[in-house]
C-alpha cells in the first residue's frame, strides 16, 4: 500500500509519541531514585526499631538509648518491669487518681492501661512475655495480656515486692510467714498449694524475706533479707533446701534497692543512686570480679530483659522509696483525700547495655 504524505505524517507523530523525550526520561529517573531512597529509608528505620526488640535477633555491638515519658509512675518497689523479650514495659502509674498497670512498647509512643490491675504493685513477667504477675488487694495475681480478667492465685504478704516466674511454671513471691514477717513462697502458675521455701533466721534477727529472682537453672534463686542490725542483705536460696548463702550487703532499708539477676550472668544493684553490675559465676553460685558502673542518678526501680535491654527510672525531685510506696496526697477541708501528687517522670531504656560496661 503506498504511503501518502498524510499517513507518513501521522506515522511520524505516532513514533514521536512512543519515544520518551529527554525531559520525561529525567523525570522518570528522578521519580525512580526517590522511590528507591524512600524504600531504603523505610527499611533502615524498620531495622533500627524492630531488630533490637526481637527475641531472636542478635544485638550488635552498638548501644542505643531511649528516654520515655511515664506520667504518674508510682515510686517504690516493683513499679517497673520489662518483658523478657525486651519489647514491652509494664509500670504502675496513678492517672487521675486511679492507680493501675500501664503497658508501653519500647518502639511505641503511647501506653495503654491494663484493665483488672487496679492497685497493683510488685510487677513481674512470665518467661514467654504473655502474662504479667502482680500483687493487689493482698493477693498474688496474674493476667493474660492478650485478654481476659486477672486471676487470683493465693494470699500474699503486704510487702509490695515483685515475684519471679520460672520456665517450668513455678512462681516465687513474698508470702506471709507461719508466725510473723514475710518469707519466700512457691506456687504453681496454675494455682494450688503454697509451699514456703525460706524461713526467717532468729539468730540473724531477720524481719522479712522479699523480692526473689530465679537463676537460669530454675532451682536456685536470689532473695533479700531485712536484718534489724545490718539492713538489707542479698542471699542465694534453693528450692530443694531452706539453707541460704549470703552474697552481699545491699544497704539500709531507707536507701537501698532490690538487686536483680539479668542475662547473660550479672547481678544489678544500686548504691548511692548509682546503678552497678557485678558478674555472677553460675558454676560456683557466687559473685565474681569487681562491680562495674552502669548509670548514675538512677531511682530505685530498674529491670532487665533476656536479650540485653535494660530499663531504669530516672531520679527526680519526687520522694523515692525503694521498699514501699507512700506518695504525697492532697486532702480537702474535710480531711478526705482529694488527689495524689505525682511528679513528671521518665525512664531510660538501654538496648544492648553490655556494650556500655565501664569500670
């Protein structure tokens, strides 16, 4: 078929329209580069925030710090606890006069109140980070964070100390003694009979035992003893025997804080508002080496996960009472409590805290 001038001109227009111009090619390349850049930035951001909180992801040698605002956090023993997988922080706060547990993800910006945890103290987690244990209304309780009401397991001591939950399903907590004082009790996470695993030593003038911490073998544990003459002392106990081994003197009841065991093998404790770490030999069941400074100006509550995340409350002007909680309260003209006074507070989260060890 012969090509006329008209058809040839139309064909040229079609061919011209089918080929990208230099300007359109530049725009396309620029858009592609912007898209790739955005994807890379999103991927890097996701890795930064997600990798440290994965229970399986190895932590690199770098260290990251986050400061989280926790309005209304209640001072005192057991008011802060991080989940074993290092992803969520539980803390007790008084918001608009109501004291309850709040849950916040380290990568998140908001916290949610946990229903059924009114007046809770002594927070601790199950090993799988699914359940939270606590003391409320004189009872040891647990609650499933995926939903459902809190379940009372047994009576507990008035000492607001956190408990400990082993991988075999045993819970250690501060229980009422047979006569006076408090000792360490054991109960199944499913409930049942309470068995006392420590006994007060009259020769040491012990007043109470509190704040147990399971060691990795699931049989030995750390606990604290209040002595009328020496203050608070850290002991090593066993589920198989009521014999105890002294590990260290913590300090006076007014200024000391409960020590905690954290993976891969350290005991963390506070001296003069300074957070310290000391190695623990799991073969000898004894402390090893010299204490190492971790952080300064630390309040009485701190907690560690199994994958290297450490959280602690920053000390403020608010009264800090390690072994109890007696917040200031406003009273009206009739002598009735009107509101609870709380100061602005924050906690620091340190990812891979081992990288920051210094003597």
